[in-house]
C-alpha cells in the first residue's frame, strides 16, 4: 500500500515512469484531436519488466485531465497492483487484456469511438482504398464483428482470432483499434486510421464517384510503409507532438 505522502513517481522504476508520461501524453493528444468519447474508451500500455502489469486511465477522468501519476497499474485480470485512489472500468479492459495476452508485441493498445471511425465501421465494405492515408492501415487491417458491448470473456478468442497478426482493427458497429510496440507507434497508427476514415466519410458525403487506388499499388503498400517512412514515422513525429503538449500544458508529466 502507498505510504502516506509518498508520490507515485517515488514508488515506480524510471522505466515505468517514462511509460506513464508517454501514455498520459497519448491521452492528452487524443483529446487534442477530438477523438475522445467523454470517458468511455481506453488506451493501455504494458509496464516495462517481466510482470504482466499494465497502465490504464482512471475511470471518470476526461482524457485532457490525465497525468502520469493518475494512471492506474493493473494486472491481466484488471486488479490494481499499486495502490491508487482512482478506479478503473473493468469492462473497458476486456478487449485490451485479450490482445495483450495474445500479442506480446502489443505493448500499447489504443481504442477509440471517433465519429468517423464508427461511421466507417458500419459500412459493409469497411475502409476503402481511396486515399494515400488509407494505404497504411490497409497494409495491416483486420475486422471484428459486433457482439454487443465488450463485457464477456468468451468474446476474447474470437477477437484475437480476427486480429491475427495485424496492427489495425476495425470493430464493426463499434470503433477503431491500433496496436504498437510503443505508445508512439500506436498513436501514429491511429492517426492514419482515423484520418483515413474521416477522409472517406467526407468523400462519400459529396455523393460523387470515388477513384480507388490501383490494386497493384495497394499490394505494395506494406513494403512502402517500411521503406519510405521508417514504419509509420512514429520516432520522427512523437518528439514534436510532445513539444506541442509541453507548450500547451505540461501537467501531463506530473
């Protein structure tokens, strides 16, 4: 239990604190881009180390309020492993725990209910290859059919099966999900997925015929992603995003 007056930073390793700062920054950026859905989605990151411990948002906090210290450390069952005055939404960890368990490379999982993302998730054809942005998620995209609010453990095997080895997931009638080997990777992946959905909804709203990208170009997208942008360019983009947050409000670091 937390000794009286001892800060969270004093109780965790430097590696965990770094992960906390990155995750808090990610929550703030989701709010900045207006991808948040009040308090009802989650971003998780695995705590560095051999234990299966994870960081998640305190339930009831707006994403723009989240700080490194406010994040709650839990195990795969969603139970606190570090004393915290903040609660979590156990149901919100169902999807995350399934993927973290099955995919060791999924160090960060970002799940959204953005309006554009939900709109595209309702479309039978899903995400269309109509923009350069869409090439990135389409190179590693899976779909999972809607089974109701994600509360049941028996959905986990089907979710894991549908995701497979992909890094982008459209949850039909529900929203979007990306995974990454770091918080930066998961965030930049989501930027491309959500932007692709927004572009598609805007293009379709015009009611005119759309120009699809040639299948040969789409087939070569995976190689292009790796060669041209060093993955998705997260290592290049992330420091700039942090600098912007620091200029706006550096309290996420506390």
